[in-house]
C-alpha cells in the first residue's frame, strides 16, 4: 500500500514529451481546419486562399488565439488532474471531441442556420466519457474556440449581417452547453435523455427572442424552428458519437455500465441460470463495492460493474463452487486438494480471459483477474496438510495474482471476502460484522495485497466503514412475525385430523 505522499507518481521525460506532442498536434489540426474552411468559403479558389493567408497577421493571430485554448487546457489539467493529463490519450480524446464538434457547428452555421448548431455536444461527450468538472471546462473552451472560428471565417458577416451579436452567441453557446451538462448529469435512461434535450433548446430560444426584440431579426420562423431543433440535434449527435468515442478511446460511459449490469446481459443471464449462488453473491458484492467507491470518490458505476463480473470465471465449472452446490453432491470429494485448489483459483484467470475475449472494458477484466490477488486458499491448503503431515508448499495453494493494481480492484477484494465471510456467521450483529471485516482487511494488508495500488490508509478506513454499513444493511434484523391462527379465513381448506 502506498502512502499519501507517494500517491502522485513522478512524471518521466516520456510523459512530458507525450503531452507536449498532443497539445502541439492539436494546434496544427485546428489551423488545418481553419485553412480548409477558408478554402471552401473562397469558392475553392486556391490562389485567393494563398493571397489571403499571405497576410501574416491573419494566420499568426489565429494561431496565437487557437494556441491559447490548448494552453488553457494544459494549465487546467495541471492544476486539477495531473493523472488525467499524464495519459496523452485523454487529451487526444478531448481535442478530437472539440475539433469534431467545431466541424459540425461550422457546417450547420454555413449551410443551414446558426441557431441549429449543436453547441452542447462537446460538453455532453466530455461529461459521459470523463466527469462533470471536465465537461463544464471543455464547454467553456469550446465556446471560446467556436467564437475564434466564427470571427476568423467571417461567419458573423455572412449570417444575417448581425456582426454585433458575437458576444450574445458566445453566451448562448456556453449556456446551452452548461444547461445540457446539468440536466443530463446522472441520467442513465435514454428516454430521459431525449425528454431533457428540450431544455437544451431553451437558451437558443431565449437568444432568438432577444434578437427579434433588440435587432428586429427578419427570419423569425426559421430561427425559432432551428433553435427548437438544436437541443434534440445535440442529443442525436451525442448519441451517435458516444459509442464511437467509447470504442476508439476504450472509455466506458454510464450507458455502457447500465447495459452490462442489466439482468438480460449475456453473461449475467448465464450466471442467473447456471450459477445462481454466484450471481446472488455478485449482486451483494456490487452494492457493497458501489458504496465503497462512493465513500472514497472513485467511479461507483465501474465498481458496481466489476463486482457483477468478478466471479464470471466460475461459469466454466459452476458446480465446483460452494454457493452453487445447494442440495448437490460436492464434486471436490474424491479429488486431491491440489486439483481442487487449481480448479478454484483458475476462476480469476478464466473470468479475465472470458471478458477479454468478449471485448469487455479492460478495467473490468483486470479487476476480475486481481480480485483474489495472491491470497492462499486456506481450505484446501489445510486439507492437504492433513494428508501429508504438514509438508505442503503454500505457493501451490495461492491465487496467481496479480495483486490489486487499482483502488477499484482493492475495493472488490475487500467487499468480496467480507461478503463471503459474513454470510456464514450465526451472529450478524454490527459488532461481529465489524470484527470480521477489520480482520479481513488487516490480514490482506499483512499479506501485502494492497502494495501495488495507490490506496491510502485513510481510504482503507473509509472502505471498512462502508463495507460494515452495507453488510449490516443486508443482515438487518426483522420483526419476528407472530403466529396467528386464521380460523374461518380459508373456508375451502380441508382440515386434517
Ligand atoms: Fe472470486
Ligand atoms: Fe466472489
């Protein structure tokens, strides 16, 4: 387990080079987009484009202004989330979102109507692929970049001749994106997304109304229709682009988590049918893991999904696991402890292989492989010792690892063992559950199971409390139902002598 002071790993030269390259590349791509649209706006006249770009101040000013957006992003992530910044693929994803949304908005503005532009898409994609804080920031940056393009491409001159409304448009972009982020945050149902999309149209409608009043705008009907459609259009673009970004950048949105934890999902259905004991265990572990992740500020949906699939490897031989043996003969009878141990410990690797083969997100497969770390399988180790008068190598009876590499995997390890250990307790009082959970965590710390993940003692304490609260909720005491004689109620029942 790493101490808090070691929590942020040092940046290597490779990390710095990667980030600088991504930010420089973004400025080049944005300049290329600008030159491309200048070329189209000049009737594809290459000579006219060269003549225009030959004025050094034009291209230089654009270059400086667009570079500023990259600089703002760099400073923002340096101050708020260095770990996010260190992975160049994260910045690449955000830049691609901004650039793609820029192109969509330029096309809408040039060829249809300004008010139709789906300004909320950049913020929404960032929200569902990262978090609210990043989404609000990217929305602001997108608004800024959009106004730079809007001005440099001369769209303010062409669009209704309302050049003095640029500031108004900027405010409209920012407000539309912010409203979209706030109303969509925490929405996991696609129906709700569609209904709430109408809220995204509101800022555009307000600006249209203001323009009619203050500037006596002439194209009333097209502007109102475009403003009304802009919200749903943002949602349509977002719905189409989200799976594309999920696929390219291997990110998982809440919609994907909801799909994966649906009881009709392929492997969940298989667990319900073929390994019902394992499935019920996974559901309880999922609730515990979700509470733990919330307690330490980790992704609770990811924790929940990992928990649902952590024992999916048991599907290979469900009958060899205690929770699925109700009323059946134990197939371990007659097997050597070594063979039994091999079967039991292979479920972590089997689960990982199954999830990778079926293109599950890597974080979920990794958590599955790591949920037992390198812990010993005590039951069969003990059995083997009895057979051989104590001459047994413990390594043969240990899971092969790796140890938890992330906080989510550590949470899963604690939640999994705590649920399994307390399930068999006769006394499920808070005191007893608390004692068992603390012993489990202490033992795993002594065995160095949290040495390879960046979890702190403070977080471990929060996780312990969350596990105890969740488990005492599961095993809460119920009022004992009194035995009542219902004489006369069941008139048709034949009484036995
Ligand atoms: Fe397991
Ligand atoms: Fe488990």
